[in-house]
C-alpha cells in the first residue's frame, strides 16, 4: 500500500454549533451530503464567481469532536482562513488552522489506506483516486513512503485538475476547472457566494475554457506553462503532465475550429490530441452536441 505525504496541502478545522450551516451558506457544494462516511468537494468563490480556493470537506465524527476539516491547497490556506473569518460574523463557529500539526496523505495506487492511518476518507471527486487521510505530522514519515510525483502522475492520468498547476486561483470559474463534472457544485442548493454567475454558466452553456486531459503524440508532455497553439492561434496553456499525458486549459471552440481546418494541436511545439475520460459528461470538439453546452 504505497502512500505519499501531500506536502502541498493544509488543513483547516471549522467547528461549533453553526459549522454546517455556515459552510452551506458560502461554499459551492451541498453540505447535507457530507457525513463521516462521505467527504465532499467544493470551493469558496468571489462574488464574481471565480475560485478563491477549492477543497475537500471531511466531517469529523461527534465522538472525535465533530465539525469539519478542510483539506485545502497549502498556498491558499492563509487566504482561505482570512475569507472564512470575514464571513463568520455572529455565527457560532470556531476556525483553526491545523496545518502545522496535521499532514494529508494519499494512496498513490488506489488501494485502501490502513485503518490506523488517521482520519481516513475516500476522495469524493472520483472513486479511482482512492483514499486520503489526515494524520499526525510527527509520524507521517513512517506511513507515507511514496514520492508525491507518483500521486500527481496518477492524478494527471485520471484527468483531475489541480489548482495552481492546472488553473489559476482568483481567475477561474468552477466550470472551467471541472468542478461541475467532479461533484464540486450543487445546482439545487440555496444561495452561496458567486452562485448567480455559476448558475448562469450552467444554464447558458457559456464555459468556453475548460481544463481537459490531453495526450502527446510522441509520448513526452510539454513543460507546464507552455502555450497550446493551432494554425498560429493560441488555444490556451499546458498544465501539469506525466507519462506523455497532461492537463490543459483550452478554448474548446478554437480547438474545434482547428480540427475542422485540419490544423494540428501543438503544446510547446509538440502535437497532442484530446483524451476524454469517462467522468466528463459534456461533449468534446467533434462529438455530437458540441457547442451547445461546452
């Protein structure tokens, strides 16, 4: 059972009598479905609907103190704490940054983690991602021996975007980062910050930019940040890559135009093709219905 210490993750605890309602009113996901047996995936948005931070939401059993733990990107933890405190107002909620004492580990091959790994939870985005756990940082070296690159290679192979690598915080809508495909947005819950913009994009199908998996023809992925081009026009940028695959933020309408014109898709000058995973439900360029809800 290889597991890795995700050193790029932080942990925030949200506890108190109003913890669930507090999060329900500000995050994109439905908090009613988050239980000790089922983690959630969501984000905090700007009023303009752009992602400040995405995170996994883990319910702590009442016997262990209750409340929720946010498994969040380390570089966004301080800003996320600041925003949560801003929205706290008079809610009966306590906010604590547990990052210094708590590590996040993840299975790198999809096999279950040992029950004594800490607070174990399945990654809610995709079953194939397997389990994660929050554990005491002091003993993490003994249980997390795999390289973090192994985890990211698996993530890239499955087509799961990672904030800061595949999309920019503060400049990306949830649809663009595939939160709508990975259970990170509820379109049935009541109001939350940025909801109107997200709902409008959903109903009008106006998400032209999307992070999508790509496969490089020569088996070598372009460097992260490389431009994606076709026919001299910019399509977007290449994100994280591994084993000849990568994630790329692309204007799919421009990809469709390039395909129709017979122009090769190039990332960093190297040819690639789109590689649609099963979890993506919207049509890709060349598929029936493309353009109606891309």
